[in-house]
């Protein structure tokens, strides 16, 4: 008869098998979970710093530095076109790094993606301009953007999965809160990028155009060094370790796409957050400067909005642990749509104070409420054996559609209609509507267990 009181060995192991939520865990322990969370934060900070620095500088000077023979409006569109090129490469990165992350492990892919991201940004800072090497300047710029995009396509999945899968063992009921550390890289990267660009933007125009714009890209090497130092110390995901010995027979991408509905839903649910993020940060810099604001005024507004997001984002993520992912994301989508026209009206007022209020409402509050629970939600939609591939494809599909094309579309519409903020407001509403409709189609996942190694139940159970 199996009796724990008659068998001395299992008794001291009982706390490990059935831990209480508040007791410290030996594997992974609280220190390892915190280290993994910081690792995820640093990775996405580098990711968003690199991409937002590019978007900011592209809005300010890349049109004339790399596309000088174009009409100013066309030059700006071309600069944002290279911005979109980075996003086009992200799904490819999600497939490549997702495959090896699901087969070889999360940690090794996290290290590789961070090196590629930081190196690509650093090399952009060293690029000669069109006046020096002619057409090779925009060609090399696009090539480096593609390298960045491929790396970033795999970065988020590895970082998020490491945090959520470690949290599942240590603090299973708080996956949303712990995942917010990785999501916080977005506003933190925005604060850092806007702060650095604000400093160099105070230089005289001639100095900013000759060398000042390079400084934010070159400084990315510092973030890269710190990030690698932390990531080398983290342990592999415990959930992945359980299934590593018995991987799926088919490549993970094939396994995921056999039932494509979860990936499509995962992509659509993030479109609103990324549309708002892109339009109210990178694109807004170009738009507001054209409306008469100074560069420091716009960058200050972006920085303040990102600081608000640093508070709202973890609060929304923690709330999703209590009430569910769906109601929190839905509330953010409704708020984003409701605020779209008022936010742009405040921007059009010409008042620096109202500009700050506009971005704080639209980006700091509404967008962050949508974005906060997204990491936990996407990871909960896929089984452990294919989670890296599935979550990465969903996330990067959302960034491609929501963030990659929205500045390009907005710039084209403004050029076609001769200005006015209505097209930007309509794009914000459209992105929020896609997210709201998709959330309505999802079932709630915040109480689901992650540690079932079978991929099929998680894939089958996504839509309602």
C-alpha cells in the first residue's frame, strides 16, 4: 500500500511537489525567477530602444541623409519604408529562432538574438550617408534593418517564454505580473531612446545632421553588454527541460500551422496595441514637428507618456491575473478607440502641455492597458513544445501589421490629403477595433496550466 508515512524519503520532498504559493522554491528559486525577469526586461529594452531610436531619427533626418534626391514628403515615406523593412523580417526571425528555441532551448536563442540586435544598431551608427557612398547608403541601411528585424523576431518569444515558464513553477498564479517585466522593455526603451535623442537633438542642426544622430545608435553597445552579462547567468526554462527529450516529430512551424487559427488570433489581438504604439511614438514625432512643435517638446511628451506606461503596464498585467486577460485587453482597446479623435485634437492644438496630455492618455494609459497582458495571453495559447514558434509568430505578425505599416500608411494618407489628423485617428480606431473583435473570440486563459507538454490541447482550445 502506498503510504507516505511508511516511506521516509517522499516526506521531505512534499513541499516541492505541492508548494504553497507563498513558500520559497528551491528550483527555480526566487532569485532565479528575478534574474530571468531582469533578463527579459533588458532584452526587450534593447529591442525597443533600437527600433524606437531608428523610428525617431528616421522621422527627423534620415529622409535627407539617405534619400536626399527625393521630395521631402517622399523622403520621409522612404525612411519609414526602411522602418517597415525591419518589421517585414520579424516573422522570419520568429520562425527561425522559434524552431531552434523549441528544439534546442530558450536561453541560447536569447543570447544570439541580443547580439544580433545590438550589433545591428551599432553598425547603423557607423553607416556612411548618401553623400559619401551614394546608393549603397540606403541599401546598407535596409540590410541592417532586416538583420535587426530577424533578431528581434526571435527575441521577444525567448525572453517572454523564459519569464512565464519560470513563473509557472515558482508563482503560477502571477504569470501576468511577472510577464510585465518583459513588456516593460517597451516603455523603458522608449524613455531611453527619447531621452538620448532629446539630448543630441539640442545640438545645432548642422552638428546633429553630421554626427549627433549617430550617438544613440552607438550607445546601444552599452545595453548589449549589460544584457549579455545578465543573460549568461540565467537557467534554462524548466518546462522546456521537461519536454526536450521528447520533441514533436514535425518541425514546430508545421505543427503550429496545421491548426492556424490560434496564430491568426494571436496576431490580431495585438494589432491595436502596436498600431497605437507606432503612431503615438515614432510617427507622432514627425507629425508633431510638422505641426510646429520643436523636437525637444515632442520628445519630452513621448518620454512623459512612456513614464506613465511604466506604471500602467504592470498594473494592467497584475489586474489580468485577477480578472482575466480578456477584460483588461478589451478595456484598453475600447479606451484607445474612444480617445483616438480627442488625442489628435489635443496634438493639433499647438500647446506643448496638451501634447503631453494627449500622449499620456493615448499611449501611456490606453495603449499600455492593451499591451500589458499580451505577453502572458500569447504564451498561454500554445503548448510547451511549440510555444516559442507559435507565440513568436503571433506577436511578430501583430507588430508587422500594426507597427510596421501604420506609419507608412499614415504618412501616405497625410501626403495624399494635404494634412489633417483624421487619417491618423481612423487608423487608431481601426487597430483598436481589430483587437476588440479578436478578444471577444478568445476564451479566457489566465487560469490554464502551462506545464502540459502536449501542444494540441492548447491549440485546439483557443477560440470560443
